[in-house]
């Protein structure tokens, strides 16, 4: 369900734009007719699918792509070649993308008008999650963009990055267990960075897969408890006098992690969206909620200060407070539903 108009040898994220467009068109009930130099993000493709017969144009007015029924293909090709007959729309405003937990402006550009580097930057920015932890939101974007672009140009696939991250998961756990905290934290931070890169690489190259998504998210859910157990064991080896606080702290962190996940699942099943996009408070709270990256940040600060065991106890205390806040917000959402629909502030 894809028809290409013209030719373009320029490349973006290691491939021709036509290759991305063809992958993006899979699953559409309409034919995607596009100029060969067109670069669209997934939100733009979704917009085309929802606006059959409307030609999406670049910010400078160049017709780029349109989704039509097979019978209208020739007319669409003529319009992209400079003819008339279909409405041409320059994208304005933005669109809510549930997977990214944010509103994004549509990316609809032509490599005939803009340099590849500029479009790559815009495309990468558009696939970055809006509601996430403070490390992912503010520390990783710049290096992740450059590593993502390098991986794409070298032909490194998202699954390769995910498997490398899984190796880092195992390495970090072993190092934590042995009490080699600095090396373990280095491996753990490497994994969290790769966890940012693999998803962005999949989106900007249009190579997302069900297996890759399962591998990525399955690893994300399962490895934190293993890390915290290994970390507790290593801390108890290094600081046996604190073992009486370290192990209760581990069980507290584990219980709060399970409780927090349960609250998220309950909220999503009850209201149809992630709890962290309910109200602005929830989106801000996601920056610092007791999850993997925030716990790693606290442990890194504690190790630098020479108080790693005490930092682990602080992680437990923050986990309890985070779980209480999460449960409280779930209760508030149920109470709010009695008088009005519960909707996300981003939609």
C-alpha cells in the first residue's frame, strides 16, 4: 500500500526516506502516495490515515504525501507532481501521541528543502518521551541523538542495542553482588542509556518489532528487583554493620516497586491511560518517582559521598513515600470520576 513519486538518493538515519515510508505504510488500509524525498514521523502518517485525500505539505508548501483509495492513486500522483484536485495542508499545531506521553508537532519535511542533519534532529526530538524520569529527560537526549544516528549509519539494529543492554544488566547485577559498586553503577548507567537509544533507533528508522518491544519492556520490568537484591548483598559484604538496615531496605524497595507497578496497571485499566499523564502534578512527579534511574542516582550520590549503605536506606524511604503518593493519586482519580470524566491533561 505504497506508491513512490520521483527519486531521492539522500539518506536519513542511514537509509533512504523511501525505505522509511514503505515500512511506515504497512498496516494502512489506504495507499500512501509520497514524494521520494519525504520524511514523516509516525504521527504524520497517522494524520494522513485519518485525513484521506488531504495532501500533507512541508512548512514551505511543497506537497509531500497523501493517503488515498486505490482508485484515486493516479490523481494523487498528479497532485504531488504539481497538479490540482486535492486539498493541500501545511501541518499546524500538534498531536497527542499516547506511546510518547506528549503532544508533538507533525514532522513533515522534504530532503529537497532541508538538510538531512536538521531533519534528523527534528525527527529524533519528536520520538522522545515527554513524561519520564529526570535523567532520561535531561541528561540522555544529546548523547542519545548522536549514538542513535551513529548506530543507524553503521547498520546496528535496535535489537542489537537491546541485547547489549541485557548484557549490561547481567554485568551490573554481578558487580553489585560482588560489592564492586562503582563498576556496577557504571554498567547500570550504560544499560539505562542503551535503553533510551534502542527505542529511539527503532522509531527513527521505522524498524520497531513486536519481539523487540517485548524484549525491551520485559527487561525493563524484571531487572530492577534483581539489581536491588544484588546491590543489597554487595552492600552487606562491604558494610556488615549496616546489614540490619540494608536487608529490610531491600524488601521495602521491592514491595514498593511491586505496589507502584500494580497502581499503574490499575489506573491504566480503570481510566485508559498512564497515571503520569493525568494532571501536571503527576507528570512532574514522574521525574523523581522511586524507579530505576532515580534509585541509581541516589546510589551514585551516596557512593561519591562515601555513604552507599545510607543511600540505600534513603532509597527505601523514598520508595515508601513514592508508593503512598501513587496510591493516593489512584484514590483521588476514583473519587474524581464520581463527578466528572477522568482525562489526561495532555489530550
